[in-house]
């Protein structure tokens, strides 16, 4: 991606995605009160969030807000790995190298190509297109619904921003942080993966090293939420480093394809009712939008 996109360009990129997105809303039944994922009928939380609550209550994020559901195999889920992947969809082939680009018109990623030799081929184009769409979704969401988050969390506006470090070690900053940097004016809270730590699906604040942030109100951003163990471990690290509050925003709350249809993970639910995860994405309402708050909670 070259240059900084305008708000109009970002809004257009969001509009392109809306028809294929599903999004959480406060009034959707049978969704976890923490991560908005599938929750067993009659339960406030899904199993992983309930487990995290039992073992680490008071040290987790104050609020978790997924922007959209990332249904496995769907376009949003695909973009969430494409934007930072060295390999692209279609198998295990590596990204084609420089020289495979034939110039403007051969790429579809906005701003990703300015002529032959300026990009590294279709693989780079796929990455750039996924990155620009995810960036648009995130920045427009924070602009339009940031206030909803600060209100719902009760902690006020953030003083710092951080990105959950990637499970895989790669040199340089996290790709999401690189994308966001030109658009956010908040100072970054230092958060890195501790060397030698391997990703596990359990809470572990020692997975990350957080620089001291006494009294900080941190906006913590992650691309994908599956069990929440990684993002919640990062929130615990930030709190241990002195953060007063952590509000976590997630680009995609992962749901398996079975969850998206009647009878999947929610096998006991009424198959005649639409699955919450098929709810259309609304740009005008987020998971904690004022006036739409659900009369339920943990
Ligand atoms: Zn949950
Ligand atoms: Zn909102």
C-alpha cells in the first residue's frame, strides 16, 4: 500500500466488504457476553471465556469488542491470514516474485500498484488488498464506534494503543501496527512476544513483555480471536505493567463453519431461528452500541 488513504477511500473499502460480512450486535441471543462467539444456550459466556474468567478474573480486558465474525473459509477469515502471510490462497505455492506484475490494471488492490516493477507480483497484490480492507474496517470502526467502546468500558478514552504480538516470530513490527501507525496519534504501549515462548491455547501473561505503562488506558488490537487466550494473556501483561484498563478490539472473531449455520456448534438451538453469526454486518451498530444494549450480562 502506498501513501495514506483518505477517509473517503477507507469508507469505500468498508462499503465493499459489508455485503460479505457478519457482525455482532448487543441484542443477539446465544452469544458470549465477552467475545460474542457461540455460547451454550443459557450461558453468559462461551467455554474458553468462562474458564478465563474463573482463573483470571480482574486481570483480563475490561471489554472485548469484535468488529466482525470471521467465519472459517469465508472472505473475512481469508483476508485475516492473507494480509500477513508469505503464501497466498490456492495451495502451498510461494508468492510469485518480482517481474510477475504487468502494471496498473493487473492488480486490484487500491494503491497497491503504481507500475511495473513497483510491486512484487500477484502475491503482493493479494496481501495489499487484504491489508487495505482490514485497515479500512479497523480505522473506520474506531472512528465511528470508539466512543461506544469508551462508554461501555466505563474507563474513558484510551491513552495508549498496542497490538497483540504475533504468535509467529517475524522481524520488525507487527504488520497491523505498521498499517495503523499513520492513522493513530496515540502513543504505543510496548508489548512484545517473550523470546522462546511458544504459542499455547492457555492464559499466560509471561508470553509477553510489556513496558511499564502506569495508569495507562490501553486500546489493545488483535486481528483474530479464537479462544481469546492470546489477547487475554496480552491484556494481563499490560495490567501487570501498570495499565489501569484494557479495551480489546478484534478484527475477526473466529467461528467455525458449523457455528454459522443452524445445528453446528449450537446443535441444541432451534434450527428454524437464524444463527446469530449470520446477522448482517451493520456499519451503524457495534457489539456495544448505545441504545442497543442487551438486558443480559455475566
Ligand atoms: Zn467468549
Ligand atoms: Zn457503536
